[in-house]
C-alpha cells in the first residue's frame, strides 16, 4: 500500500465513514475556517480553543446557530490540558484519524529584550505541544495503518525577519520535526505534511504585542513591523483560502510534504532556486531598509 492510500476508501464514501479530525486553534483564522470547511464536506471535526464557551457564544452571535463541529478546551502551554483535551476529542470522534496542528503564537520583540521564559512559552505552543499531540495520536494511527498529521509551519523557516527570532526558530523546528517524522511514519502509512504560508489575513497579527525594555535601542525599529495593512489586502490569502489547501492536501495521497501557501511563499521558493544565499541576503537587507530599518545597512 502506498503512502496514506488506506484512507482513500473512507474519503470516497461520501459522509458516513469520513475520518475524525482534530484541529488545534479552531477559535479563529485558519483553524476556524478549516473546522467549518471540513465539517461542510462531511468530516467529523473537533476543534480546540482555550475558552470554547466564549468561542461558541461568539460564533452563535456572528453566524447564527451552533457550529457544525465540536469544541474542546485545550491550553497548549499546559501539558495536562493537552492530554485532557486530546482524550475528550478522541472519545467524541471515536479515534483521531487526522491531526491538524494549527494553533500558534507570534512574536514581536528583539532577542535582547524578550524574556527567556516567554520564549519557552512560545516554544511550548508552537513546537512542544505539537510533539505531545503527535505522541498521543500516533500509536492508534500506527495500529490502524493509516492517518494524517498536518502541521502549520511558516515561510519563516526559509525567510527570516528581525524581531521574530523565537518564532522563526520554533517554526523551523516544526519543519525539521515534520520532515523527520514523515520518514519515520511512512512505512506505517501515516502521512505527514507541513504547510508553510506567507502572510495570511487572520487574528494572528492583531494578537501581537511588541516587547521592548525602557530605553531599548530596538523600540523604534519595531514600529514598521506593526504595520498590518496587509490584513486588509484582498490579494493576501485568508483563513478560508488556507483551509481549501488543507482540504486538498488531505484528499490527495500524493500531496508533497512541504506545501508553500500564498504568492509570497511561492515567489520566495523560486527566488531561492535562482539566487545564491549571498544575493538573497543582500535582497532581504535592501527590503528591510525599504521598511525603514536602516540599522540593517
Ligand atoms: N497569519 C499568518 O500570517 C500566518 C503565516 C504563517 C503561518 N501562520 C500559522 O498559522 C497558524 C494559525 O494562525 P492564524 O493565522 O489562523 O492565527 P489566529 O487567528 O491568531 O489563530 C491562532 C489560534 O491559535 C490558538 N492559540 C494561540 N495560543 C494558544 C495556546 N497557548 N493554547 C491553545 N491555543 C492557542 C488560538 O486560540 P485561542 O482562541 O485559544 O487563543 C487561535 O485559535 C499558526 O500556527 C501560525 O503560526 C500564520
């Protein structure tokens, strides 16, 4: 049997036996859009949120009616909450066939000014909680001989920005983890994918709080990075557009392991192919100087 094909028959059966999906971070953005899209397509979906009651209330007000998926509580900074949330999702679904590790936390602050404990928390959310959920999900997937793990990485694995060092590091860790895991799980017919989007219109950037200490030489340089006008640019993909790519990935047993999302990510991949590291570096320094970050030149 080839990679992941064991899931194909149930995908074709039109609703009745479609796999159970667990999506972390289903309160907004990509996770919420994916929870709706997969539910609309007949998948049985459980999403996670730190405060599911508030999310349900908000969704009922905004969209009317109860959402077509279930929500369980999961705080990714708390291993006990991850274990409890996973157990609850598993019992609701009768088994997790597809695990989508979507939840993530951003960052805006220099390495010097950012507290190491806050960096550890970011890694807990963006990386270690994923490892924990994978460890919870894999034994049953392996026993069944099927399953899909889809992680939300980022373009920042390839294209780094200043003041996001821990975010870049956590997403690079996630890409490395996913690629290694893919080889580990391939003989067990469990597929692993990592989506690497560029900018996506969601709550992600609004949630960022710039971090700097009093008198920090970085404070002014952070300012241009608080320009979120791209969040209103219709050319930039929104959560729904990413959800469509997630659905296509789940339904294509031959989907690649690493999947760039959005024009920005695809353009950068092409630039990587044709430019040397030194040329790319000069280009990125120039782009940053256009942003007003003269300290780079
Ligand atoms: N937006 C972009 O430009 C972009 C680009 C590349 C990659 N990504 C990645 O895409 C993923 C989804 O982001 P998004 O754009 O959809 O952002 P979003 O709208 O801010 O959604 C983030 C989700 O993560 C959850 N989350 C954050 N901290 C958590 C914690 N400690 N415990 C549990 N859940 C937590 C949030 O849930 P709560 O409601 O509980 O806070 C929320 O549902 C992230 O992994 C992000 O790194 C985003």
